[in-house]
């Protein structure tokens, strides 16, 4: 497969998937733990398993159920719980990378009605791509930005070269960085995005995307909204002006330093 070729999506499989974001009363397979199958590993409340509804051709799709709490999320976990989850997720991701079976292995999370997800129950996805380089359109420049805070070889910034556009936050951890600090910065940023302090509470959705680039673990935290026509039609991203970026960075910095 050329890297320019799109992934093949199987709509017939997708139609069978349960959904409870738009319909909260819908069945939740992640709450029904006794009937989970193809489990790869467990750690406390976290369960890593093969995705029952594998919609993408030439891939291995897996899921990590983060919690027993259907309404759990980085925004409401305790600090300790969030640290354990992020550490476990990174370990599972690395295990799949170490299998050397895939051209690339992607790690991400959907949250909220605009994130591309179908289930409210908190979960990450680890996807091995057989023939496609998931990093082909990513560069280290996409993680450069206005510095917010830095501690224990972990940095948080607001991107000056976003992938999709406007406001994206990057948490960067070097090889000897502290995973707990990495998890804390992710949690603080998610809380900020969903709070009234960020665009007056306009956002209810986000994505977490993880990358292993230049010997760093990168997490891009992306608030989700209706995409700009410049991005949809021309793949042209936009970024807020410097004054706006500084205002957002200062507001998030103030929140983190007060925690």
C-alpha cells in the first residue's frame, strides 16, 4: 500500500457498533465486563482487549477500557488514578510497538460528541497499521509552541504549528521524563479545555493523540469543534494570533501553578 492510499473502512462492520454518546440510554459493552472477549491484559480496572468491531482493513485494532466508571474521564479522575491509567496505556502501546509486526502503531483517545467516538465509557485505542506510516504527515515542528510549564523533563506548550488548526496543546516527555508529571499535565489541560475558562465553556469534546518522535513521547491534546473549510477542502491549518495564544497559555499556566 502506498502511504498516499487511504485506509479502507468497512461500513458493514461499523453499522453493528453500539452507540451511547448521542443516545445515553444505549447498551455499553464496556460496562458489561463479564461478557468481554479477546482480552490481552488487565491491570486493576484497566482492561486491554481486541476491538470487537474492527472497521479498518489491514490493521489490528485494540482498546483499553480505562475504568469501571461509565462517566469517568481525565477531567474527573483522581490524580493517582489518572497517573496509573496513563502509565498503563503507554506500557501497552510500547508492547505493541515491540512486536515489530506493524508499520506503525497509533495511540489515541476520543472524548465527547465531536471527537469521532461512539461510546461514552472512557477508553483509549491502540491500532497497529500493517502497511501505512501513521506519522508520514507529522513533523517535529507540529509540537513547537508557546511554553506554558516545564518540570521533570516534561514540557507543556500551545502549538504554533497545529495539525488541524487554531488551538492544540502539546505535552512532551523526554526519555528520562517523569510519567506522573506527563499524566498530570494531560489531566490539567483536559480540565482546562472542558472548563468555562476556555472559550467560555464552549467545548465538550477533545482528542488525545500520542506520538513517539525524536526520542520523545508527545501527546497532542486537541479540542474538537466543527472543522474549518480551509482544513476540510485544502488541508490548510490555521493558528490563533500570538496575542491570543499567549492569553490562553497564561490562563492554563495560572491554573496548573495553582493546583
